[in-house]
C-alpha cells in the first residue's frame, strides 16, 4: 500500500474525512469518545502522518514560526534561539531557523519563503535597522511579527523585545572612566544598527559626565573577532610609530560585543601588553566564552535566554489575537566584572554587588530609569 491518506483512515474507521480531521485537530464537537478512541488507535497502528499542508489549509494554522537571525556563528545568537524554541515547542509550535549572514538580500528571500510556508508568525532579528520593507511585507500578508534584539525605526512603533543598550554601555564606560587617567578606546559595531547607535550614546554620555570626552576615541567594527583584532592592532601600531614622548593612545578598551573584545585581547597579547595591568578590556553580551578566555572577560551581561523566551511569549499573544498595550519589552543588563578590569575601591563608582558567572556583578552606577521586561 502507498502512503496512507486521511481518506484511507476515514474508510477504515467507517466515518467521514471531516470526522477524522476533527479528531486529528483535537476538536471535540461531533465525535463520540468511543469513535475518537477508534480513530486514534488506527492512526497509531498504521503510522499515519497527517499532511501539514492540508491541515494548514483546513485550519488556517501551520503551527510553525519563523526565526530570522543575522549571524549564526556569533555565540550570542544560539541562546536567543534556545529561549524562543523552548517556549514555542512547549506550546506545540515548530521553528524554522533562518540565518541571513548579515545580508538584507538574504533576509528578504527568507521572509518570502516564510510567507510561502504560511508560518503563523515571525521573530525577526534583522540584519539592519534602517530598512523596514521586510517587516511591511510580513504585515501586508497578515503575519504577526516581533522584533528581537534590533529595533527597526522607533522601538515603540512595532512589537519587540530589546535590552537597554544605552544603560549597559553607560555603566561599562563609567566603570572604566572612574580612573582619572583613563584613555578609552570604544570599538563600536556598524554605525546604522540600533545597538551601535544606543551603545555609542551610552559611552558618550558617560564620557561627558566624567569630563573625559577628549580622552574617548570611537572606532567602527562589524561585531567580529577579526574586526576587534584589527582595530586594536591598528591603534597600537599608531602608538609604536609615534615619538617616544607620546603617551599611549589608550589604556582601556570597551568593545560593543564580546566577540570583538576577544579579538582585542588577542591583539594586546600578541604585542605583549598585560591585561588589565596596562590596558583594561570590557565586552558586551556575556557569551559563554567570556568566562573561559584568559584572563576572563569583564562584560555587560544581557539576559539572552530570557529575551528569546519573551519574544516567543509576545508573538504567541499576537497570534492569539491579543494586542498588548506596551509594544516594547525592555530588559535590564548587568555589569559583570572579571579578570580583564582592575578592582574598584569600595564606595566608588561601580561598587561591587553579588557574585555571578564566576565574576562580580556591579551595582548600577546611576539611577537612570529603564522599563521592566514585562508586557502589559
């Protein structure tokens, strides 16, 4: 016998296809308990697999979600995916994972595929922050969407889950600038991304309040290990070619993600510069590798797993027809101090708090307000 169809199951059970369909879709109306048990037993004995396309056409639901991320090689993203996938699986949804390699063209192609697959919703961590055509394409096709990690346009214009990037960057920079002699090199991500814009704003605010704007230098990378290495190696080369009387160009590095910070550590080690004795280093994200490098990396920790879970929760509410009043879920980062930064005197900026991840979590250095990570 060839592949079984719903018609075959209906014939074997002596019922209509509609009755089998109601049982397979767990609908109680019109099917007695005995007949339901008979149909389910037949499905089990024959190994029948319902056609997902037919079920989608019948119910209008595919029980599938698309999750689009920009760079699967970056250790930050698997935790986002895990948080979303776990919650979606608990609720009976499968996940289509799409990696765009930071290409808007690839992102558009994936969005069109997800529309063709008739997914019930999309979680989008976009390759860009200045281009909303893909979002509008999903909206025009009636597919609920939640932005994750990166905003497109203003944060409150669409539903999304984000971290308070400006606050995290502010606290990291303020911690490094607590030293009066700090000359800070900030390695930012691509200028057009929302994270880069917000993290630079936090760093510049901290420098302004510390009266250190003339001791801050900003370079633009691409969130890769190689860019962190090249930017720091280049800055060190400038110092080496300058006159001996010229002071070192920087004695602290803050990278806009951990991957670039690890590249910076590699460049410093290659030049024989001890960390943190001569140069302090800070990252952003708190990926698992951050605690494994030597010395362990101080960083700004994002609640990455929780962000993925929250994005799934928000999307499921939209699929269910809800319209939460608050569109943006903003989560609070924490400063985690490890071996790449010097200790701080008690009572100073960045006083040390509780232990976490083999490091120390610093208390916020200001009372700047942040929205809590909840939806109302």
